[in-house]
């Protein structure tokens, strides 16, 4: 059960900005993520979270080091690693249901089947009623949910989510947590999928994660196991172990003094 | 509304300017009716045709030129936007071609291709190609990379990304470019015909200019103008149809 799904070794990435300055987005990141693990990445804005996800997805090549997923070196993006982007990624020129079906159609799934799957995921994110709408007719939060449904419907074994619920209201966010946790649990052959989830929200990380990795200035500065039972109720978040984790996270984010 | 204003202005001008250099709207209208099927004045020059046939000839050339330019220019613009090397190769060629005045280019085409319609057509097609190349390339440069990235992570092949992302994402700008190219193409086609052709509105203008038949020239140009405006309206309508998704969201009040 402890086979490694994602392995980053000495990963680094630097950008040269237009003004000539060199920005180190990631430096010497070592990270092993086991199959079925739910990992949350937290850290202050600009610390390299998106960059790390993009490298795992194969969208950005590392400047140094290695990234291996499923035992293979990542060189290009592919459908085995689904990504929900921080920016809006829903195609404005396709209707909502066509967006959700897109990945399936790329992989040659028959029309009737992909319509069924798309309808199912639109239902799960609460958007059945706008399946035939154009994206421009939806609100920001609804667009985000379409993006989530699109990636979930595609059924990738590794899910990379970049602040997917950041723009959502509290109720919808909590509902989508349940959707995500269900999806996570129902991977192929009864095995859990592997999830890397970027968030700014400390409580969100504690509700979802098995493990919370803290990034700061392009480096991994902490790596915390979250052992509480699931489903995590409001009371579970008040257990001494959880409160201790929360204090550590808040300290990393500079909101509390170290004690 | 604008047409009425134009007519009124025209009518007012005819009362100050000599009739021989500016005919009245009414006389031009009558002349259009006379010349519509068969223009007697042109028979002197051995040209057995009327405004309708000539307009059809010119319009066919323009349509063919815009089509050729669109088919070559737009895809080339899209592809070069994604392949730097190709871009470095194609950019200078097309940019140079685009800056040569048609007056300079026309004689060469007449020598190479003769006074057939192919000369004028190619001449216009070159300019349409350059315009659409630039429009398509700019559109592809401006489309947010997140769409292509998203398509790739969903499992799209390169060909599918071009078909499902690059093309639809740039269609509004390319169609806008086609409208602009179309607007310019009428004038260019007329000039090309003026410089050497056997038929067409431009040819009529050239012949009648030799006879200083101002009324006849006005009649021909007015027909050209009306058809050009009508085509632009048609193009605008098609553009709106083809990019429904791109309509401003706040207008959907049905
Ligand atoms: N394409 C780029 N060109 C230049 N610099 C970049 C580029 N992408 C990211 N960077 C820089 O790399 C650093 C890390 O960026 P990244 O997007 O990974 O941060 P992040 O942790 O996702 O931040 P946020 O929480 O605000 O989304 C930042 O300093 C950013 O300015
Ligand atoms: Mg980010």
C-alpha cells in the first residue's frame, strides 16, 4: 500500500522576469507522495505552490532535479494527472456540458456514455440546471464548479487542485469537499486516488488532508501528518492534536508567534 | 438614416458644383437603371456588358480573393504563433509583401498572369492574406495559455488543441479581420481592374474616365459602394452567428 506515486527530487525552478531579475520559484524540493494520499500544500502567496503543481502536471519543466509520477519521468501533460487551475479554464466557446465532456471525448469515450458521466458530475457539483448554458452566463463560483466537474469526470488517478474552492461561498465549499472526498475514495480498482491540493485556508487543509506540506519561499519547511478519523466533524477539529497542528500552521503563516 | 443625410448633402452640393463634374443623385439613379443590363456607352469600346454583369465579375473576384486569403493567411498566422522558427521565416516575407503598394505590384502580375481575372484576384488575395495572417497571429498570441494547458491535461492531442482551442478561441478576431479585409478588398479589386482587366466595375470606370463620362462613373461606383456595404452587413451577421458564445453576456434579455 505504500508505493510511491509522486516523487520529486531536488526540484528547482527559476524564472527570468522581463526586467532581467531572476526569481527562484522553487529550490531543492524533495517530496514523496504515496499512492492514495491526500496532501495539502499550504504557504504564503508567491511561495511556489502553483509552480510545483505545474511541474507535477508536466506543464512547466523544472530547471533542475527530477519529477517522477507512476514510476515515469514527467515530460509532458497528460490525462493521468488531472488539474484544476487557479485561473478560469472553462472554454468559453463550449457549452457547459460540452466542457465537462471534453476530456472524455478526447479519450474516445462514446457520446452516450460521456453524456451520462457529465450529467452525473454536473449533478454532484449542483449545476444540472445550467448544463446547456454558455460559460459567460455563469457566475465565478459556478465556473469554478464546472472546472471541478470537468476534471473529476475525466477520472484521473492523480488530481492536482490549485485553490479550487478559494472563490466559493462557505456552503458550496463544504459540499464540494464531500464531493472531492467521495471521488478520492473511489479510484480505480477500489483504490484511493492521489490528491495534491493547494489552499490558503488552514481549516480547509485540516478537514481534507492526510498530510499537510508547508512551503515557504520555494522550499518545503514543514511536513505534518493529520491522523484524525474521517469524516472530520466540527468537533474533530477541536481535538488537541488538531489544535496543535493549527497552531503550527498559523505560526508558519506568520499569524502567531512561535511558542 | 446615414444614407438620407448623404443624399441630401450630395443634392445640396450639385447646386454649387458644375453638373459636368458632379451629377445629381437622380441622374445617376436613372443612369444606373439604363446601364444595369446593357450599357450602350461601353459598346463603343467593344465591351458588351452592363453594371450587373460587371458587378458580378468584381464581386466574384473579391469573394475568391478573400476566400484564398483567409484559407492561407489565417491558418498560417495560427501556426506561426506557436512555432517560433516558422514565424521567424514567414514573418519577414509576408510583412514585406504587405507593404508593397498595389500600383507597384500590379504590372508584374499583369506580365506574369495576363489581363485575366486571375491577376486581379491574386493581387487582392495577397493583401487579404497578410491582413488575416496578422489578425490570426495576434489572436493566438493573446489567448490565455490556461485553455491550452487545460486541454492537454485533459488528454487532448496537439491536433485537437488546434481544433478545439486555438481555432474557436481566435475565431472572433479572425472574423473581425475578414470584415476588415473585405472592406479593403473592394477598393483594391477596383484598382487592380483599372490597371488592366477586361471586365469589372474598375474596367468600366477606366473606360468611362477616358470619355470623361462622370455620370457613368458615378453610377458604377455607387453600385460598387452599395454592394460593398451590403456585403459588410452580411459579414457582420455571419460573424455574430459563428461566435454566439462571444456575445456580451448582459444583452441576453429574452
Ligand atoms: N511565468 C512566470 N514568470 C516569471 N515569474 C514567475 C512566473 N510564474 C511564477 N513566477 C514567480 O514564481 C514565484 C512563485 O509563483 P507561484 O505562482 O508558484 O506562487 P503561488 O505559491 O502559487 O502563489 P499564490 O498563492 O499567490 O497563487 C512568484 O514569485 C512568481 O512571481
Ligand atoms: Mg498559485
